[in-house]
């Protein structure tokens, strides 16, 4: 994680977070640990809870707590009440900045811990799912702090969403089921940046790929990229593997599941376990065989067919695989670190709302990444810069 390493060295000198408390709710992985170390190097007092109990790496949590001065409230496999209790412990530290992954920390602050909101100056959100919730809060007038949409930066969408989610989702399928994707039909629900990554990687491994969408522009984009696009009700009868990456609920319902082939494989690469109707499966399956392979549950339906569900319908690329490679998270966490530093300098200047990452922060991350790869690019000449800024020079 060369880019984040450069930022950590810079923060150790400039200490942009001196005297500040930062509360985080994120996947507790080795890559996240490097972001926590960067915040600590910048002078912050850091508290961390897990954004998904199935992705928590207990050895990483222990190392952060015992070696790197981070207050960690996370353990692999905890139940839902414990999950929210851990988020509450982070909020108990009365953070000045919050870094969130899917918005559970920020929504808890606004729903049940409003007593702490007066201490919170700003926040960052790094997922599509979280931004959907934040924009809904802002639209309803419920958001009371400024939050920067780290997920919307070019470097994050390109590296993390497209390349990271694409590779790690395919990794989860192969690692848990040893499925040969060549010759299979993979249905990808959602053709945003994450869906694009999953679809392209599946096609690269020889799968036939079908896309389902609700957005006509994205559906047209998928069509022009050579993917058949159809409603899920039609795709359900054709697919062998189903991947949801929408950030919405009820993308695959009981009606869809009943129409699927015997042995269909279901997994979710969105954040929450509501994209696939897992509750319908638990209530309507004749029998559930848990753990037929690691992170794989088999459900026998009353029509005699079986479906396989990965990672309990949770984010499979993290729960059933190792998540994004460090080279990917290097970019995302560099965006997070520099954006947090930018917010630390603007305490009290921003009104409540959802903000984009400043263009110069995004460009700085890309520049540092190119430098770490040994890649050089051209620079504008004075004449070129003037031409781009002018309006009176035509053909």
C-alpha cells in the first residue's frame, strides 16, 4: 500500500489530526489497519468498530488494539445486538470525525445517539449503499452533519468498485464452491461500477453474462458492452450463478428463487443481506443444510430443486473471500485519509449535507499511485492551459 504509506509519512510530520478523536465503522481487515495507522500517525485518537461481523479478522483487531494504539470494538461472527453495541462503544468516545462504511455509524448517531452529534464536525462515507442512505437522509432534512462521499471519487470507483469488487467477488465464488465459470451463465443484478467489474471478470473467465437493471441508461450501457439485458423474472430461469450488486432490497425474491435451476448459486456483493430474500429462504425451504462447504448453505425447495447461498447473503467478497487486494484498498484509503485531513482543516465551515471529494484530493491520489507504479504522464504547456481556459480561439 505504497500510496497510503506516503501519506502516513506526511501525516507523521504535519499531524493534521492533533487533538482530534476519530470514530470508524469499517471492515476490520489488514488493509483497514493501514488506514487506522495512518490516522494515528496524524495525531488522532482512533476508535474502530466492524461494519460487518463476518469480515472481521480477529488477529488484525488484536494487533491494532495491542500494538498500534487503536481502541477496537470488533470480533468475528458477533450477533446483531453485539454489532450495534460495538458501534455504540465507538460513539461513546465522542468522535470529532466519523469514517463510515455503509452508514450504520452515522444513522445510529442520528437515530439513538443524538446527544453526541454536537461533538461530530464531519464524516466520510465510502460505499454506494451508505451514500444511498445518506442522500435519503439529506433529502428528508434529517442529516445534521456534513459528510463527504468518498465512494464517488474517480479513483475509488475505478479501482475499488470496478477492479476490486470484480476480482474479489469472482474469488468468493471459486474459493467457496470450486465452480468452473466457463460455460456457465452468470446473472449480474446492477450495472453500476461494481456490476461492471463483476460482469467483465465473469466474461473473462468464459461465462455467459446476463445483466438486470432498473436504470435505462445503465441498461443501455450494458447492452452496448455486449451483455444481454432482461428483467430478473426472465433471467431467473436462465442463470447458474446470481450476483447482486445494487445496494437495494428484494432484488432476488422468493418468486425468482422458485424459478431457478437446480443447484443455482446465489451471492450478494452489496453491503447488506437484503438484496437476496434470505428470510424467504429460511421460512419456505423444506430443509436448510448449513455449511455444506465453508460459507455455503444449501436450501432444498418444495419443488425438489436446491439453491446454494454464499455467506448468508451478506457481502460475499469479504465474508467468503479476502476482499479487495491491498493495491486496490491503497487507493480507497488514500482517498479516505486525505479527505479526513481536508475536513480536519475546515471544522465548522461546512453546513450539513453530502459533499463530493475535492478534485485536487482525487488527483493527488491518482498522481501518487502513478508515481508508485513508475508511470509518467504529460503536463500542459502554458499555451495549452491558456487554450483550455479561453473561448475566443476557434478553428
